């Protein structure tokens, strides 16, 4: 009879394999077990999934494999799943600067870069705030730059209200082009910080023991 559920100990083994990037073992596991069980696997303390762990540590092949063995709609749910602090796999991949994982999650599995964690931060903010310039630039290209505009004309910055914004600096384009680019940048802007007198950085706390 097929296994319908896993014990927490068994889940922890899968999570550890994902954290360490052990693709061979994970392939063996899900050859024997139903891939649907992946949807039930979470750490019992942080509620983080194997996708969180593999993304945080930049194990592209593991993320790619795990998301490929479930139906697309389930893979999208996993890519956008939140742990107990509201962090998605994309938050962690962005914070750690794993561009290939970020591209996979956003481009193939519709991970939402504007989802906020419990600290009010989205994935774009986490990349910018942790000086992950490669990932930050990719986000600018993905969400703000239209054909014909230079990435140097846009930047992520923190406004006086404490919110992160994608801003546009007009170059030598026509006024019509300037207005179009400015509108695109405005549409892409997102609030990611809620001013509450203090700010916590959960991702650093949750990833300090990971082998990033």
C-alpha cells in the first residue's frame, strides 16, 4: 500500500537533503514515494518547506527537480508558500543572492516578488537591503524597464516614508518616452516596510545556520 503520510522525522530527512542539495537521494525518495507528499512536508518549528531550504542555499537543481515532480498549480503554491515568519522561498533566495533560483521561481513558477513577510519586506527589498546587486538589477529589468530604456535610469531606493520604491531618472529620451517609463516605474513601486518604531530582520536569523 502506498505511503499516504510521513512522520515528522521522515519529513526532517527530506528537508535536510534539500538543505544540503542532495539531489540523488531526493530523486530516490520520490521515486519510491508519491510526489504529492512534497506538499505536506514542513519543518515543525519554522514551517519551512524543502523548497525554502534548497532556495536559501542556492541548490538550483534541487529546486528545479522538486517543483517539476508535482502538477504546475501545486508547484506555484509551493513557490509562494510562507513559513511562520511569512517568508517565501523567493525571500530567502533573494536575500542570499541566488539569481538562478530567483529566475526559476519567478519566471517558471510565478513566485510573487511583492509578497511581504511578517516584517513588511518583499523579496525585492531583501535583495536590495542585503546588497545583492545582481538580483536587484534583475528585478529592475523584470518589473520596471521597458524596451528601449537603460537600466541605469532606474534604481531601488528608500523614500522618506521608509518605503522601498523603484524610481526613474529621465535620460535623453523624448518626453513621451520619459512619461511612459516613469509610469512603468510608478506601477512597479511597492511598499515593503511598515514603520512601527523598530525593524526586525527575520531572514538573517532564520538563515544564519544554513550553509549559504
